[in-house]
């Protein structure tokens, strides 16, 4: 049975500047792409969507407010709302100076400012962001150390929600909407959850247009995470900068999808680590949930036992030969320098011996 929760009521006849700010790794790309796909339907409901080039979002991110002011001052009477959707605004609009400018600018042209975020549990977010970093060949600690770092270094990623949104809560004029990215809610699709919460009507007949399927955010599975991390570590040990590789985030992901590795997703949480992370955020999560949704955090994000899945590397001789063959293919498709490949595989063979 779905868990009911409270959300602010939206008046569709009110002039509004609405910013959906993601955040990163919370279905943001999917939501933004599908909103764009339904631009015509949104226009029929008097909603002007930011352009495909993200002009308004990018301008706000760069603190260039002239395009937004032009949009607010010149909005046709046929439209009531401007809708901006971009994960790049996640932390940027949570700065007091930026939020004040947005609030004052909206108000000066007769608009209310509304801001929405999807909220997910910290455990799944940490696992997702960790995999994204590894897949993109970024320097990253072991998973338990990464969790510890995030919990105690809010200047990197603040995922204690009362703390993260504290500046937003100091703006009583701004309408705030937090949508739980949870399996316990009635509407599980994030796009449908957002459009419904904004008071938008699903078109009769075939409904909203579907988004274009995308592979770019697919986790490459435990084997793909292992291979990505090995690649990065060996390249770094050779003094090679993987940032010069144009397809560093794609080659292993595409290989993983081809081989079906993406079906066995990496999960770095054993039970003690899961308990430590959930316990760290438990009090602040519950306070946040009760304030904004009128229910407990556990009602929307019930505790589940850990189910770790970490690939330790190839063990049998057959598997070692197969993974080495695939690593040769990966380096070739990455256009890794020929002059370094012999040294790379010398170190690789020593690692998996």
C-alpha cells in the first residue's frame, strides 16, 4: 500500500517562476529530458519551458540574470509559468545571495518563486555517486572511506537535508516542494510525480510523451566498477592523466551493457556500514520528513537489510584470460597510448595474479 504524504498546493493560475533543481543522481536527466519532450503540451497549459540549450538555467548558474529578467518581463499573456529544470542549479541556488536575487527578481515582475527537489535516501545516493565517480575515472577512496568522508565533510556534498536546505527555509516567500524518490509512494515515476505536484494535467489519450531512452546514467555493474577502478589506478601509477581520454565514461559502460554486467549492480554496503550511515542521518531525516511530508522518514524509506555486491576480480584462469582480453579491448577503444600499454599490462597481470 502506498504511503500518503503532504505537499504544498499549487495554484495553476498564479504567475510563477518554477525551478526544478535536481539534484545530481536523482533522476534529474530523465525528468528534464521528458519535460523538453512535452514542451508543446506544457505550452498548452500555459507553462513556458526553458530552452533545450538550458539558457535560463546556465545563465543563473553563471550569475548572469539578464536572460531571466528578459523572460520574466516579456512573458506573453498566453503563459502563466516559466519552468526551469536543471541539476546544475542544485547547490548554486541554495546560496543566500543567489536565492535573494531570484526571489526579488520574480517578485518585481509579479511572479512567485517555487523551487523543487527530489529527495532520496543517503545510502542509495552514496552508492550511486560513488559508482558515477569510479565510472568517470575520478580519484575516489574505497567505498567505506568515501561514505565517511561525505558524512563528515559537508563542504563537499551536504546530504543532511535540514542542513542542505537551511538557506531555502529562511525564505518564507518561496514555495518549496520536496518530492520523495521512494518506492513507497503512489506515483513512482519522477516525471509524473513532478508534473502532478505542479498541478499539470496529463493529456487525454496517450498521455505524456515518453522520454528518449538513455544509457549515460546506467551503472556498469560490479564488474564494470572493478574494471573502471583498476583502469584508473594503473593509469595513475604510470603517471598518465585519464582526463585526456574522451570516452573514459562510456567504453566500459557500453561493454558492461553488452555483457549484461549492468544487471548485477555494485552495492558497497555491508550491514555494519549500512547501519552506520543510516544511523548518522536518522534524526535529521526524520525531522525533515515530519516537517515537509507529515510522516516519518521510515514510512517513505523503510529500512532494508544490506545486500552487498562487490566484484573482487577474476579468480579462475578462464575468467582471468577473459577479463584480460576485455581489458585489451577497453584500452584500444579508449585510445590509450601504445607506448604505455606494455607497462600497464605488466602491472595488471601482477595485480590479478
